[in-house]
C-alpha cells in the first residue's frame, strides 16, 4: 500500500480530497479530477523538486542570476557544510 497523506482545504472553487505519493485527486464543481503518475516516478519529481532544481540550474548556467545572489547562496551552503562537519 502506498504512503497516504491526507490534506483537507477549502479554496474558493474546489476541495482537495487526498494526496497519494503517485496521484492527486480533487473535486471541482462536483467532478472528481485525478492526476496520476507512474508508480516508479521519483519522489523529487512527484513533489516538484526536480523541476525547481532544473530551473535553478538553468538560471545559474544562463547567467540570469546576479553574482551577489550566487555568493549569498554559496556562503549558505558553505555554512551548512561546516555545520555538518562539526556535528560529525
């Protein structure tokens, strides 16, 4: 049985019913809509992280990110790395 995560919310036009790792179902104006992923779909992809990472890499590679932003991001990674090393 897949991991099940229940989410209840009430946006104006529809209600999300349940989210399973491999599909998303919701009701919209009395019609149940479902988006299904193949059962082998990577969690990073199903949760949207793969698309975010690919977008970030494309921005960095294309030069679309200011140098000061890159340095800030890099310094955060250096800090986290040193913290992990200290804990080990």
